[in-house]
């Protein structure tokens, strides 16, 4: 069963609690009562669902940060989080619920950081996805402020926020030196060490092991492809 159908047909809200659980419970509707006495989910499943709900809530509120949530922004959300056509209605239901005033984005971000670990690679994937949604119709001051606030609540310090911001705003976003985080002209050993450290941190398999649903690893896959391309260019494997 896909993650969207799982959310629509179970009482995950009883397991997670807090604002994320409230969103899940509201969307699950009558299913909550049906499984109220069910055995608690395992930790990995809890993280899987928590990440999904946080992604929906924060993406939906990202789309409204400038006062207007557009169809193009939702379409980008569907692409990034691999919403199959047959599950689009379930995804849209959660997305629309998150745009209401059930809870502010601060509550969703804080609970996501608590469940998944402040500043974790998984949360960085989520933050990157929010940047990509904001980029659909051009960045506005309100959107940039939202992204900064969410990043802080997710546990990213000023240096990490600057690094992430450069990935999306820098005119040299495809600069291999910047992608690997090494100084221009660094020697082969430094480049290789930086590459292996990034692979360890950002490989999509890591995201799956931490409980990120398979539908949600597209951002991690894109970043890993950029890292591989940058390393190939700097190591002479690719011009």
C-alpha cells in the first residue's frame, strides 16, 4: 500500500500525536475509531508517516506563504513526492487540510525536528523540496522569510542555512566546487574525501533506512546525481 493510501485509511494520528497527528486524524476520519485499540506502530513506520505529514503540511503552507497557493506549486509537490495519479485525491486531501488554520507551520516543523532529529539529512531533503516549490513562481520576500523560519525550526544553524540557500539562489548552482563544498583548486585527496562524506550523508538508501517513504526520495536522488556529476567533473571523468 502506498503512503498516501496508508494515511487515508489508518489512525496514524493516534500514534504520532501533536499537530502532525491532528492532521492525520482529521484526514483519516472514521478510521480512527476503527483502530483505536490497534498495536502501536514501530519506530520506523512512525518516522515514515511523520515525515510524510510534515512534508505535506509544510509544503502546503509554503505554497500559501505569498498569499496565493497555485496549481503549479501543487503539481511540483506531486512530482517531488511521487504522487501516483491513483493516489492524487488522497494527497490533495491532506494538502488542502494543511492549508487550513488547524495549526501554524511552527508546530509542524518543531514536531518533525523532534521526531526525526534536528538538522538531519532527511529534514534537509524536506527543506530542499520546499525551496523547489517556492521557486515555481519565483521567490518572494514572504517565501524566503518562511524558508528561513522553517530551517531554524528544523534545527539548521546559520552556516547550514547559508549552504542550502546557495544551492537554490547562487548563479553558479552547477559549480562542482560548490556542490562538493571544497575550495577551488583543492587537491584530489580533499575532493575524494569530500565526495565520500557527501555520499554517506545524502545517499537515498540512507533516507529509506531512516524511514522516508519510497515516494519521497526524489529530492535525495536529485542531490546524489548532482554530487556524482560534480565529482566526475573534478576527478576528470567528465568534462
